[in-house]
C-alpha cells in the first residue's frame, strides 16, 4: 500500500521533474532546410560579415555628399549598378544609378532615393548622356547599410539549445550554413487505457466515449518535434499494460499514458509501472489535473551499474479527463520535454491582465482557468470550467494562473498565460 503523501505544489512538482531530467546527448547533422523545429546542439558562428560590404537600402543614386551640398546638384550619371554587380570607383561630380541591395562603389558615401531626383538625357557630339538633378541636401551615410551592420564575422549567431524556427533557419542560411548540428529527436511512446475508449470512425457503443486524448497528446508532442510511436488503446488489465510498458521502454526515451493513474481497482498504470520499474505517485495541488504519475520503466537489456536502474525510459502518466490531460501536459510534460531536449528557457510568457468577471469559489489547489481576451482588452472565462469540457480549450486564448485559496473580483489584475506560448 503506497504511503499517502501531502499534495505537492505546482512549483514543487515541476522542480522534482526537472531535477530528474537526463538531457539528450546524440548529435546529428541535418540540412538547414530540414531543421525546422529541431534543437541546435552546438553554437554557430558566422564566417562572414552580413552584409558583406556597404550596400544601399533604396533604389536611387550613389553620390559623394560633398557634391550635393547645394541642395540642387546636377551630376552626370557615370554607371549603373544593379544588385550583384561591383561598380567602378565613383569620380567627383558624378552619380551612379544604384538598386536596392547593390554594393556602394568606392568613393560614394551616400545614396539619394530616386523620388528626390530628376533625370534628363542630353545628346552632344560625344553621344547621349544622362544627368540627374538632386533636390536634396545630402548627408554622408544616408540610406547605406554598413558592412557587418547585421552580423560581424566570427560572431555567435545561434546558441546551443535554441529551438530552430524559420527565422533562425533564415539567419543560418544568410551566413552560408547549409547544414546544422542538432540533437536527435526525442523518442516518445504513447498509449491510452480504458475499455470505454473508441476511435473516431468506429461505432460508439453504449457507455463508450471517443478517444480525444489520443489526438490531443500526439498533436502536442508533434509541436515539440518528438518522434512518436503510438501504441493506441491498450486493454484495461495489468498484463496488457505491463507488456506495452516493456515494449515501449526498449526504444524510447519517454513513455506517456493517459488514464488509469488513480488508485481505483480498474486503474492499472501504477501497479504496472511499479512492476516494471519504479514510480512516484503524485497528488498535485492543481486544478484541473490532480493525479499525475512520474517514474521510470526498466529496459530488459539494462545492466546493473551501482544505481537503481542503469538503463530506463522515463514515464509520465496523465489523467484521463481531456482538460486535465491538456493542462498537465502544458504545465509539466512540456517543460520536462524541453529540458530533455537541452532547452534551458522553459518558462512561458505571461501577462498581467484585467479580469472582467468574478470568481468567488476559492479552492485549496492552484487553479488554471480557461479564459479569452475580450474586445475591451480584458479577460472573460469560459462558463463551464469542468475538467471534461474540452470546448473550453478551443474557445479560450490561454490560462489564468490562480493561486490556491484566491478569489477574483471584477477589475483585478491576474496572471494570464497565452496558449500561443505553450503550444510550440
């Protein structure tokens, strides 16, 4: 019989999880084009300046500012410089037609935008010539991007532990990095317990429910760049649960289940994990989502090496109610996975926002209310905050973090965590 322990706070539970993390170590080199969502294993430095030379921000004319002091200078156009072409040195009293991104010719120290210029063509005995009248008192440096203005040669552009987004890939490409060293994808096994579960597309028998958590959790794991093995719905008995745990542990870093983590006669997760490894059965002071199981499952090939288990897969058992599963994933599983992937900054963005509602039902647990940003810039909560109402997660924009024992009066400032910062 497991000794009953006091409920952990959200902070205590998260700290316990993070202290247990074993970060991934294996590195693989992948194409920069294929690295979106991966985690950078090694810091990257630039081998060049960006831009590599002074260049123009505008279509216009490259000039010497000293030639344009009058505010109405008339200069001969000596050359045309499109992007990708190196111009000739600019002579005094002349201008160069230049296009956005083209390198500034030697001798020029400013660019005049074409809207401030008047162009005319004249023909004489030497042929046709183009002149430009500049209706502007030019200052040195106007509309010029300087060499290295964005990136200096040898500067670090991306740090280890960065989750690569399209903007990071663009930055890597801008300095010529065709491949990037990334940590291998975290291998996660998922399965779901409950004989009442039915898959969409199948006939829903009396007493059954559709398995929404399968779609919810696999989607959340995909957003985190995990390699997922879905074992589906496992029969609600101890033998089947143990067999699936043994199989899943062999090739995976983490096993996640949904349902069966309470202490009822039909809840087989706890005894199965204890038989195949070890478990801490948490009762967390959080609403929704009080039951959460964390432990490790021993691999069959493990060798004893002076510690309890030399080779194990981590295990996280989530509650079966869909909103409880969703919230506990965001609060606990997401930061655990991020830290395993080598990411240090795991705290989601949060904002102090005005509550445009009242909440008088103080709870002994830390509550996370599903809320929506309204047209007045405040927060409205979903009317039904039950752990089974998945509609609230679709309707809402995020979670209000309400401390244990607290109530809310209309107009109070509350801590709001947007889903946008929790679902990537």
